[in-house]
């Protein structure tokens, strides 16, 4: 497969977070979606001319190594700057007393989005303060979280994946959508109790 990383303008870039693409199709590519060919073209072939769009953020080193950073539609945009939830969560996990974390972007009238961090671990003001400081040290002051919230559990699938979409929905008191694969729905109630509301 002839993979690459393209910026917003369709230019190949190195050592920058951008879109993972395939410059040429390979035999294993699907040829469409059942009864939804327009959706297939729109989702995978319309962003760049004759280039398949994967839907993930990635970086590509000059020596050909790729680092997948997560879904492009999962990005948080704070004051015009993009950050993946995994980048924020990596910083949070460096804080002593944090076992697990999930971060989400919430609407912000000034910045576009603000970051809210949920963490499991030691419930203390020291940990909350240190989480904010570590994010600033690692990613820059503009990514300082609006809130850092301790929770006893994070919503996860039966396979153990944290459901960021549901974390955000619960915090903002939005309809959760499909929760069939959720192992611990009570985690949503706890997050909702800390949330913004309407």
C-alpha cells in the first residue's frame, strides 16, 4: 500500500500531525458500501483527488515510520489548535495518583472548544492541580483544561475500550445514542452528575 500523511491542502508532510491516506488503492480495499455508494465516495474518496482518506490522524517520519494518533473526527480544537484526546491523556497519566483518564472537548464561546479531563485514581486537590500543570507542561498553556474531574469509573465497552463519545454526551446532558455495548452504564450517571447541563 502506498500510504502517506497529507495536510489540509493535500500536501505530503513529515513529522506533523495530519491525515493518514493511501495514494493508490490496493486489492483489499472495499469497492463500496451496500446500497450506500454515495456515502462511500463521500467518506473515503472526496477529501483529496484520487486519494483514499483513512479517517485517522497520523505522523510520518522521514525514514518511513507511521504513528497513528487516533480518529481525525475525534480531535479537540482549542483556539484554532488541534490535539487528540490520546495526547492529553498521555500527559494526564504521567501524574502520580492517576490510574486512568478520558478527556473530551466541550463547546466554548471563546476558544471553540475547551478540554475537560475525567480521571480515576487518588481523589485529591493536589492530583487535580497537577493534572492541569502537566498538560500545560506537555502540550502548552492553550490546552490547559477547563475542568479536571475525579470519577470512580469511566464508561467502557465489554472489550475494555473507554467510550469518549458517551463521556462527552453524559457531561453535556445530551442523548447518549447507542449504549448496547456498554459494560458499566452507571459510569454515565456519575459523569452526568458532574456535568454542565443545558
